[in-house]
C-alpha cells in the first residue's frame, strides 16, 4: 500500500488530482499513447475529487488523505461511491461554516 505524498497533489481550481506513483498507477505513454513527450515515464494523474460549487476545501481533503489513508484504499472506496462518500467512509467530517 502506498501512502499519499502531499507534494504530489495538484489543484487547478476545480479538480484535485494525485500525480504520485502507486500500485495501481499506469504510465502516461501506456494510458495515452499520443501523450506529449514530456509526459513519457510519468504516472497518469489519478482523479481525487472535483469541487464544482460552493466552498472548495481541497486543502483539508489533502491533509486528511495524507494522514489517514493510502492511495489504493481511496481508489477502492471511490470506485464504489462518490469522492464525498469515500471521504465520509474514511471518517472525514467537513468543517461547519460559520454564519455571520
């Protein structure tokens, strides 16, 4: 089992991805034979979550995953449920928003 590494997460404003190697990872040239040459030898990014509406607590997701889960376990949970459902199964509790 592979632990998450905080520096391997990427966030583009909507999608949270993991770019580290793990037991289920596939290199980009295998997943996408027409990939750009700069991607050859690198693992295909793994989808973690999409934050579409409202608050985007991606940093708390990253911190929770690094401390409490392995990459393979999260992928397994996510295959059977949504990213939110997978996080809830792991014990993640989102922070309550304060009303002014």
